[in-house]
C-alpha cells in the first residue's frame, strides 16, 4: 500500500511551483500562498479555497456547471431560469475555448512543445 500525498501546484507567468504534502488542508494552501494572496486563485470547488484572504478567485467552470445542473432541479421561483442562464454562459465559454484551440493549436501543446 502506498503513501497518501497531495501534490499542490501554483503557477504564473514564468514559473510553476510544486509542493508535496500529507494533507489538502488550509495550512498547505497558506504554506504556498501565505495568509494573504493578492493574485487570482483558480481552483476546483474544494472548501479549503473558500474564506481565505484572497483578492480574487476563479472556480473551475466544469465544477460550476455541475452545480448549476443540480440547481435546475431545485424548487424555487427562479432557480431553473437562473441555472439555465449560467449553464448557457458556461457552455458558450467552452465552445469559444474549443474553437480557439482548433484555430490556434492547443495551449497545452504550445506550452509543452
């Protein structure tokens, strides 16, 4: 049986930092970013990323889309309408990204190549 570890990453223009840790807790996030972060934190929707002193956040659109799909089925006056608007916007963002990737080549391939 192996050792359970988490690989944290932080990147920006011109750098990429990797940090192996025993947990996926806030202490690990603060080890990498400090207790205050002036940049934009792009992440999945794991709760450790919420509530910190972070200037701005961008959540993973695939995770947000999954949540809005659940909102479609919730009772309430406007839940379905609001969820559908956000689903349409997210889908449009994905289509735009795919179209750009086809026209210019994949960003990931350009970085690796």
